[in-house]
C-alpha cells in the first residue's frame, strides 16, 4: 500500500488550520487575562479569576497527548511542545500567578 502524501497534506490542511485556531485562541485568552489583571490587580485574589488561571495553566502544562491537548496541537503543527510551553510559561503564565508565588517556574528551575 502506498501513501499519497500530497493528498494527505491537502486533507490535513483544514484540520491543521482548526487546531492552529484553537491554540491561537488559548494564547488570546492568556493575553486577555494578563490585560485584565494589569488593569485591576485585585483580580488576582478573585476565585473566578483564579479558576480561569488554573484552567489555562493546566491546559498548557498538561502531559496529555489526546486530540485537543497542547502537546497534540504542537506536534500536529510541527512545534516543539517543550519549547512552546517554556515560552508560554515565561511570557504568560508567570504574569498570572499571585505576587507571592511569582518565583521561578518549573521550566526555569529545570534549566538551572
């Protein structure tokens, strides 16, 4: 059996676009949370805000590999999920932690 790679790529293109949009929305959500907390720092202590941050953090830090997971999407798009997670940690997640918890991330700790 031979695989028609051109046909597979054409068929995968819409799916890849969908998963890229999912990842893009997750990044937009992270940016929106940062903007909210910059405008109103007291949100850091809000239970609803903290729940949003926990949900987002779990998504990006998850080791799950099933469809829709961060690792799945990165792999599908040809991205190194570890490097992407490290960048997300540095640029987004660390800004969402309560001030007393804003020390080194687990990725920064592993690098040292």
